[in-house]
C-alpha cells in the first residue's frame, strides 16, 4: 500500500514540468508569429509606400508633360493666329496693289491721250500762227507700214500729213504719238512732232513727213 502511493505522487510530479514546457513553447510560438506578422506587415507597408510614392512621382511627371504640351499647343495656336493675320494683311495688300496698278494704268493712258491731244493742238497752232518753217530737206513719203527712225527716216522734227492713223513709240516702248491725220470729221489735219533715233512709227496709210525747223 505505501509503495503504490509513492509511485503515484512521483508520476504527478513528472507530469507538471511537461505541461509548463508546452505553455512556454506556445508562448514563444505566438511571440515569434506576432513578430513575423509585424515584420511582414511593416515590409509590405514600406513596399506599398514606395509604390505609392513612385506612382505619385510618375503622375506628377505626366501632369507636367501634359501641362507642357498644353502650353506648346496654346503657343502654336497663337502663332497660327498671328500668321493668319499676316496672311490676311498680305492678301489685302495684294488686292489694294492691284487696284492701285489699275488706277495708275488708267491715269497713264489718260496722260498719254492728253499728250497726243496737246501735240495735235500745238501742231494746229503752229500751222495757224505760221510758226512752222519748212526745212531745206525734201519731204519723205512712206507707204502704210512700220518703220524705225534713224533707219527708214532721219531723226528730226516733222510736219506729218496723211489720211489715217499715225503712231510713234520711243526706245522704251512708251507711246508718244497717237493721232488721226487728215481733214475728215475725226482727223486733226497735219501733225507736228519730233522723232528721235530708235523711235518706232506706224502709218495706217501713205504718210508724208516734211522736215521743219
């Protein structure tokens, strides 16, 4: 009887230390697990923060690029508007220039006609007042056609008579004489003019050139 009691008490004393070890191991496991979880959470939090910072930096860079492109587009639009204004001004200038050229041509034609009329009237006046003095040279008669002064007829001052149109251009091609000879309803009678070397003349009918002083 006594021997059995001793063995029972000893067995209970051995079971108590084993239970304490299990508790210690469980506590250590929990601590290690918590530490691992904390470490992992901290790691992933750091990674997430880095990713967020990188994404934010990329977003800011993209925003800056977008703003730069918007500014470039705005500058380009302004430049296009400026160019459009220049083009419009150039077109307006060309239109005004064409109009002015037409007016100048009209005025030039009017002046040339007036010069011809003045010359014709001067010829009439010279004849009426006896200011035309025939030179010693014989009159030159040219049939209808085109001639060059200095080649077909000497340069000089002439009393031109005929019955049809008479024209004369100087070396530069400017019309100097445009008249109708003869005593018809539209004729001016004889015409006095000076013909220089290189002048081109045109007679619509037989025309007489009488040298005068």
